[in-house]
C-alpha cells in the first residue's frame, strides 16, 4: 500500500520544507507501528527544487483477521480464505487513511512551529496512489476530487495487461495536482476520501465516526456537491449516523457564512432613508443597535450567566465581556472555523486569568439537546432561526426551551415587512441568500406565542431599530421569561 506526496520549491522557499511540515526528516527512513502492520516514511528524492515523501504501509493480514475484522462494512467476509487472500495489503483503503492520520497527525492539523508560514499557505502538490479501489470508477474519483481544486488523473487498471479484452478492474492509478491547497487540507481530504472510494472500512463504524468526519471535513465537506455520497459511504451507509452528520453539516454550512456578508445590509445604514442625521453624523448600523438591544434586555432580566447560541465570530460575546455584570459568557457554535475566529477576536490566548475565567467557547449543535447548556440565566439566539429550514425549528425549540431551559431567552430575527425600506434590496429578495425564511411581525409573534405556551414561558416583543408606522422595525426581538406575568410588548417597543 503506497502513497507519495511531492512538492516543488525555489532557493528561498526550498521543497525540502516538506520535511518540516510532515515532521519527518528527509535524510532518514522511519518506521511506525500501527494496529495492523508497519508504516514506513521515506524520501525517494529531496532537494531544493523537488521533494517527495512516500508512505509505505505493510499490512499484517494475520493481525487484521485476529482483530476480528477484514474487508467489508465493519465485519469480516463470509469466506474464511478471503480473510487472508484479499487486496488489503496492496490497495489504498481505510487502513492507509488511518496510517495517514497516525503518522502525519500534526501535519493534518496544520501544526508546524518550525515553518508556520509554510503550513498556512497553499503549496504546489502532487499526490500519487498507484492502486486505489474506486467503486464507481474514474468518474466518481473525479466527482470527489475536482470540486476541491485538484486536477485529477484516474487511469483504470486492467484486470490483466496481457488480456485487455478482460476489461478493467475496480482499481485506478490516481494522480492529483493542485496549487490551491495547504498540506493539511490535502491530508484531511485523503483521510476521508480514500475509504469513501473503497466504500468499505476495516473497523466497526461507531458513533464517534461522525465527529471524525466533521473534523476532517471542516472547511470543505459542507459545501461539497457530493456531500451525501461522501457522508453515506464514510459512515458505512448507517442511516442514523448519516442523517446526523448531514444535519450537522447543514448547520456548519450556515454557520460558516461570513458574518460580514450576513450583516452587509445591517451595516450599510441604521435607518433606511436617513443616511445622515441632522448633525451630519452617520446613523448607527443595525447590527450595533441589535447588540445593544440584546445587552439591555439581558440587564433588565438581571442575567449574569449567559449563553450566546450560534455565536458566530464572537461579536456579542465581545460586547458582553466589556460589562462586569455578566460573570459567565458561553459562546456555542457548530462551526470550529467560526469559533477559531471568535477566539482570535477575543484574544483568548492573551487574556488575563480573571477575564478568561468569564468566557468559554465550545462546539455544539442547536438541533440536539446538550447538558452543557443547562443552568444558565439567559440564552441569546441572535439572527439564528432564519438560517434553519422550517422543519428543523422544532428540534431547536426543544433543545433550547425544553432541555436547556434558561430563565430568559432572547430571539432576534429580521422583519420581512421592513425590507421594502431597503433601497439596495431587490423586491422579493430576502436580506441574505442563506435565509430560509423571513417572517412578518404576525408570523413571528404567532411562532413565539406557541413556543411560550408549549414550554411554560411568557413572551414580550421589542422593536429593534426605527419603528416604521407602516411596516414596523427592521429587526424584531422576542423576550421569553419563566414565571413573568404580563407582556412587555408595547412598553418595550416604545422604549426601543
């Protein structure tokens, strides 16, 4: 089982930097024990202009059988002889993918203290796999790799070179070339797609495989046109796991939408038609008005421990940290990319110990109950619900209002009636292409009233932004409380 990774370089950026990125010295051949054999790393060539690293996996077929596995979707073949006589030692499969993740674990994470700038930038890469099982043939190989920026050569291997009439085997000789990807991206894509093409795994697929898939697929799988095929095959066609992964990937796709794009209209002007105030000052962006309204509502609720659900890149968390009244702030998002950006925005690595103790960021899906969300004073869903398909709202509703059950919940969402006031928004369009719906004031209030009734909350409504007498405010906010009598609708709307 064999795979090579080649890059090219120049005198000031030598190709041998590949050794630093892989954490394997080009002058040495190294061997690593795996559960099913020995992985060897060596460099057939290594100079300034060109460097090639090779991974050779020697599979112990007897050890593979002794562990109760073999080729197939989580179990050994029925035929005893096939457990020993098969393509496992020779053709790239999940065995090679596991070896990649074990031998090149730091490289897959993009970690390289010696050459951090090289780890973070795209490289000229050429990857070759001489024997790759590909269920569906060369066409499937191209469908999986080309959308990721690879130039793909997938040549079918004949069943017998001396007898071409016998036709082609299920194997291809694969060559991939790209100048657009980092080494970490390339390795993570191989880790997922090798067993996908083989359409089999040498080990039992358990629930934790979903997390492995999402980690390795971060940044590319959520937008891949063959996402369903990849997910299903990677998870050995276990429908429950596939459905869970697809739902989480959909939330990742929504969360990874650039916040600046989502708020493009919000930041353009705070009050449409009032581009300049009488004092000649620019109006406050709606995004700022919305955060200020959320903070004010949290203070009125005397909330000290707050959840920001769907925190994105951390703008609200940053605003809450500035006020000592909020003693614990937790940002939750399904996207690790968004959480990484939030961490940088907040400068968590340079934050003092006392300040750092007030803030936490963790990954989580709002479509599932999560015990980590229980026991908080308040939760905020700011511009989140409109990014979900309507059939997914009941799951979010139960996870937040039924299971986590904070004392106060704030939900903001666009008021579609106000869209006619945006001169830059074409008629009939929602404010952002990823919005699955935008509600009128009546629709939002009907949904909120139903949620409150089903889960024992009362609800009031706050207008955020200029409250137009004909079409209402640009943003509408519902304030859910447990044990509060009466409604704050009119008074709070006027105050806002």
